[in-house]
């Protein structure tokens, strides 16, 4: 055999070894990821009202140990789901077996947990391909309802604490009581936060006690107030027709007078504008108006004397002067006086 043949044979052997190792590793990976089991098993069915999140290939467990796999999920009776799953032949499944869908993790993966149950059927084996009825199944916990109830508690925690506490809560509410210790440890941060706010809580309780004590001291007055208020409400109910009747009449009156107000509105707006101008003018001539008002009584007194003989005025001509203008010619009329008249005497006053 030549050197070239020996080298080719060696490369071929190494290639075959590589292919074999790679194939075995891939097969192991497929078995692990696909949850493929080579154990002999038998099939059962279970009817659930809600299988949200459960998928084919999910685990079937007994006491936390994987004993089978979910094979098929289909809808029956419109609002129910039938789940077909396998269980290893060496695992005992009783007629009273209960099937519960539980959370595997916070990502949302589920698995079916089988429990032997109690009663006479707990010692009788369940036949192959038998159906576990809805009365012996339980759907997964509704996380939305659960977490909404704990929303005030989550507000005081960090995101990391919320994730840890959420997982512990799911485990506890699914019946895994051993996780209660972890739940209490997780909630320690909450109690520490409450301890830090001890003074605020104490002040709140003290103020609340003061309010309750004051209300308690005036219990009779408070009861009387409630009783009188009830009587007042009963009176209003009794006289509702008398109270609502005038309101209806007022509504009708408003409707009937709407056109009247609508017609008077333009004139009213004009009057308001005129009053505004008048007010501006009066304010501008306030000094003159004030002076005229001061001398008005004197003038009224003199005017009143001229009408003292009856419902008429007496006037006497004492002096006359003026100007006459014709075209561009203006003639001044000299003052004409009527002397020797007592009424024209300044001392007599007129």
C-alpha cells in the first residue's frame, strides 16, 4: 500500500468517526428537546374546561416526576377541551385520578399533574384509553386575577422581587405548600418597607382613633342627624309632585318668553352701548356736572319764585341787547334798559 493510500484511509476513518459522533449528539439533542421517551406507555384522555397555555409535548408528572407526554388537544362539547396524553406502563393510574394543569415556570409553560385521589376508586386501575371526567380535572390558575389582587403589594417591590414573589405565589396557590417558606422569605422586603414607615402608620392610626372617638362621643347627635335626614328625604319623596310641578311651569315659561327676549335683544344691546357712551361722557365732565349740581338748588329757588302766582311763569324785560347780521353787514343793537322798575332792581333780585 502506497503512502497516499494510507493517508486517504486515515482521513476516511476520521470522517466516519466525526459523522457518527455528530449523529449521536444530534439524536440526543432531539430526544432531550422533543421530550422523546423510549419507555413503553399507554394513553389516557382528560377533559378540561380551560387548557390555555398547554401544548403538545408538555410533560405529564406524578409527584413532580415526568412520567408521560401530552400528545393531542382538541375541542369537544363546544366549551371543553379533550387532552390525550401518555403515561409509562410502570406508573399506576387509578379511577379516582385527578388531573391538574399547573404552571411550570413564569414564561407560561404548563404541565399536567396527576394525583391518585381518594375513595374506593383510588385502588382500582384506570383502563387504557379511559377518560378522566371534568369533575376530576382542574384548569390552570388565572394569573391575571391573582396578580391584580396583589397589585398594591407589587407596587412596593423591585422588578427582581416581583418576579421571584410571583413564581413563589404560583407554586403556593397550586398546592405546593413546601414553597411557603420561600414566599415568606421573599415578602421580607415588604415588611421591612412597612417598618420604615412605622411612624407614618402610627400617626395615621392615632388620627383615625381621634376621629372615631369624636364620632363616638357624639353618637346621639349623629344618630339624630341621620334620622332627620331620612325624614327630610321621605318628605321630599312625598312632595315630589309639588316640587317638580313649579319646575315644569318655569321651564314652560322660559320657553314661551324666549322669543320675547330674542326680539328685545338688539334694542337692549343698543341701549347698553348708549349707556356706556353716556357714562363715559359723564365721567369726562364730572367736574362741570358737580359744579352745576351744587348751584342747581339756587337756580331752582329763583325759578320757583316766578311760578308762585299760579301754574305759569312771570317774566319781566329789564334789558335787551343783540346783533343783527345782514349778508356781510353786521349791526350791533345797543342795550335797551327799562329803568325805574323795582323788579329790575338788583337788590330786589330777579
